[in-house]
């Protein structure tokens, strides 16, 4: 940003901080006082609630996403008036503009300012968007995923060299419930929930969705996971990652593929089912090989710590006489183990949890529970404690999946398995664009600028979707059309404006080839 804009932002920031400060703020009661209001209609000015969409439109143009999608998704014989990318962007931008479902596209297409903001005369309505999703086959959806990943390669090329040290690929399934009774392909899981059970493959370092495949609700989590693991490995190898690690829970310990991945130089840390044979091995280990497991040091308490309140849940459980399980201690050990479908042995790290079972205030008994993790990481490179920590960090993927659900990407608004898979894929692009807007913030300049930009970059990547929406996207702006460009004149100041300006400046820079 230029010096004039930087000065304006600093002045607005000082003015807002002074207004909110206790020392300088105005004290009055009541504080919220409804005034006499009056409505007027602007003659020519147009304003949009989601001014942050300007940075997203610039991002889409900079990375060439339209061309990639149109080359992959050939479902139209004639582009009149929309092409395939128009439909995909229509679904994704609806979520970034504040919509939460397919029907909210109707609000976008009836908003003149929004149409001007995205540079459209008109956009498809919800029924047309649904019909577009129904045109796809599984093979065509896979081609669209590959096209998005080809664009992802361009974004990855803009990252620092340290970014390519390691790529941690994670897989998990999640339940997308639906109350529809006639949706083709729905199923019921073991919790008696009706819906779909998509497979989600993500990159742990950035929370990007590499692959998303819809399946019936009664399918196992690991179904087809090895195939998409292989595709993700190929993408990461193509990008130049120096180390690739696979992570997953016990459902994803595909023992028939471990030898192949190991020979290919791929590392893995996978949960393993606590079957009878493994449990017997763990129980028969010498007590000397078990080491106490400490989950990391606790943060230092603040100087003026608040008074800790009584645990109301614990008191309720005791008063009602419910059975309660309390973790008393944890320890870990390791041994070599060869699964039946493997031709060699691998490290098996086991965690033993010692649990006290009580009922009310009465102690009943103690029990031990075992958790197993299989890995081909050597003890010299990755100690057993780090293997456990890496396996536990896979739980962060649950946060990514929850964000996909929060933004409306993991939903089933259509009538069959494939069309709902298409909607999930297109809608998940909203989450991907949010991540890319942070990843394209370049960490360069003097030390102070590097520190500020690195903080801004991490802040955007780690930000929850609705925080991103309210901080960066939902900033009211006047939309001014000129012959060569769209001008978004921001109409208010809040802390997210600084971040939006940084994002827009950086995505406008030419990409490194």
C-alpha cells in the first residue's frame, strides 16, 4: 500500500482506539439509544456488504483458476452465457459473501452491487446451480480436483524454501447428515445417522483440502483412501516436498500398502487397531521398557490468576452416582511388529493409559487401555514420544472438517450421491480461497516487515472461516465501475481492513514462475 493509504489507516485506527478506550471514551447511559431514523435511496452509488470479495476476485484472476477449471470440467457444449468456472465460482463466492446454503444464491443474484463486484451482468440461480452439479460423473469430478490441485501448485511455488521440508497428508471420513428420505446414495452409519460419508484428504501444514470424495453414509472411513493417498503423494512430489508423511487413525492403517509406501520413501504414522494379539504383546512387555508419558510442559500461571471455580460437571456426576473414568497415568513403549500383509516388520509404539473407574464417591476398579501406532520412522530420526505427538496432532484435521461444515461446504442440498459430491467439492473452494489469500502474503522486506507479514500470513491461515468472514470479507464498500477496473471504496474502518489491504496488495503481485 502507498504512503497515503497507510497514513489514512493509521489515523482511522487511532480514532477507533481512542473511541473504545476507557480513559478517553465518552461515558453515558444508556449507551445504545435508538434515534429517529430516515431512509433515502442513493441515485447512482452502489454498495456491497462484502467488500473483501475484491481480494478474492483478484486472487482468482492472478492464479489462473478460471482457465484450469474450464479445461477440466467439459460438461457444456456451448458457453451461453455461463461457462463451467462461472458456476463453480457462483457456489464458492456465495459462501464467501455470507451465504450458508445453495438457496442464498438467490440473494446474491438480486443484489446489483454484488453483481457489479464480481463483474457479472447476472449469475445462475439456485436451480440452475443444482442442475450444473447433476451434470458431473465421478471421473469428471476427479478431473476438476486435479485442475484445482494444478492451480495449487502455482500457489505453493510462491512459498519459502522451508515450506517444502515436509508435507503431512491426512485422511479422515466425516458424516454429513440429511433429513431427506429420497436422496439417492444415502445410508445409515453405526450411530443411526442418515446421510453421506465423504472422504477428506488434507495437508496438515496449511489445512488445504487436497481431495474430497462423497460416499454413502454406511461406507467405512478408509474406503478408497489408499488411492487418494497416492494421488496426494504425487501432487506433493510434483511440488518438490522433500519429505512426505501419511497420517490417519486406526481405520487407515492399510497394511497391504505399507511395504509399497515404505519402498517409495514415504513415511507414515498410522493408528493401529488394538487387536487381541497386539494387546497380549503389550501386556507381556517387561515393566522396565515402559516410560512415563508427559504431554508437554504446562504454561506458567499468570501473576494475577483468576480464582478457579469448582468443576460443576464433576460434582454433578458424583451426586448422580454415574460411572466415571479418570486418567491416572500414561506410559509408552515400543517393539517391532510385522502385520500379516507386510513382508517386513515396522516400529509399533504403544501408549498405556491407566484409568480409575469410580461410581459416585466409591472406587470400583482400575483398568488399562492400549493405543497403538505403526510407523516406518526410525528411532534415531523420530523418538517414540514424537511419534505419539504426531499421531495426536492428526486431531487438528477434525478442526478443518468442522470449518468445512461451518462454511456450508459439507452439505447435501441435492438429490443424489454424485451431485452432492460435486456441490461439496465446489463449495469447499471457498475454504481453499481463504487459505490461498493468506499463503500468497509474501514474507519479505526488512526484519520488521517480515515479522508483520509472517504474523498476518499465519493469522489468515489459522483463522476460522466465520472469523475470516466477519474480519476480512464483510466490510461494506462502494463499488465503482470504470472502463478498465472495479474500484471498491471501503466505507468503514475496523481492524480487518489492514489485513484486507495487505492481502489485496500481495495477491496483485505477479506470481513467480
